[in-house]
C-alpha cells in the first residue's frame, strides 16, 4: 500500500527560518534509511506561505492571492510536482487546471531545494520546482471527478509533460480512508477520517510503500519526534487506480 504522510507547517517554517542542522541531519538519516529499504517513493518540503499562491475559482473567474496567508481549506485531493522557469509559468498551468474543475481551490508553493536549507550554495539560474495542490471537494471526497473532467485533466497533463513542466502526479483517496495524527509533546491522538477541512498549511510530505495503516502510524512517531514532537500529520492513501504521471 502506498501512503502520503503530510506534516503541517510550524511557526519556525512560516517565519522563513531554515531547519536546524540537527533536524536536517536526523531527517536525512531517517529518510535515507527508508530509501535504502525501498520504502521511500517520493518526498518534498515546502517553504513559508510567503512563497505560495492560492487560486480560488468561482463562477468561471479565478482570484489569486499571494502569501503570506493563514490556512483555510488545506485538505488535498491531489498534488502535482512542476518544474518551471518562473512562478508565473506555474500559476498559468494552475489556472488552466482549475478552470477544468470549476468552482474550487488550488495552491502553488515552492519546493525547498538543498540550497534553501543551507546544504549547498545555490546554482546559477536553477529551474523552480513548484507543488500544485488540488484541494478536496465533495466530488473528490465522494470518490473522484467526472469522466469529462478526468479526460480534460489527462489531456492537460499530457501537454504539461510534453512541455517539460509536469514531473509527477499523486492522486489521493478520499480522507475517509485516512488518519489525522495530532502529536503533543510526542503523545499521539489519532482521528479517523473523513476529516473536516484542516486549517494548517502543509509543510512537506513523504510518499511511502508500507504494509498497512498501522505501519504508517508507527513510522510517524519518530518522524514527529524529529520535527519537535508537537505537530499535526495527515496520513492518506495514494490512489494507484488511475496511475501516476
């Protein structure tokens, strides 16, 4: 089974501060161990909300809001990793994506690179990696998009791939099949899905190949401890029925 484990933003990240070298080292060892064992499929961290753009679609119109901003509707249905030259290019793709869905919300945020967390000097004119987050709605929480929407999204993703903009897509199963983990000083409270809309911005994610939900929850304990022991984590099943880009 494939799981997306998403931790929420904290005050330090939102302030734009890079993680401490202790956290970077511990998380590197944690992630490296799971990668060597073949359990880690993918992962990325996101910066503060000031590096993000929220797109809201209503009645055929798109309204964009640049960060910083607080969390509002932060329950994802899918994420797309984009590689672009400018933020405006990513927003352009997101606007086309959102118009297919109709009323709804997307977010575009910059993915943290090694130079963003102090591991190396930045290269000259690197491409931007941006995460496009499709927010959940009644359709996705009920099981998926309409056939017409799926067909239109498939055509757009093909165009994005040919343009070199789409790196990969991860579709999530409804939150009714997930768990929300609330850690307070490393004490855990588990909330069964379906979830109400989270108000906490996504801070990063890891995609893991695991045997079951129990293993996913157990894995989150040391993950949360590395990140300070007080945070919220959503554990969601990845939907493999439609394939991944």
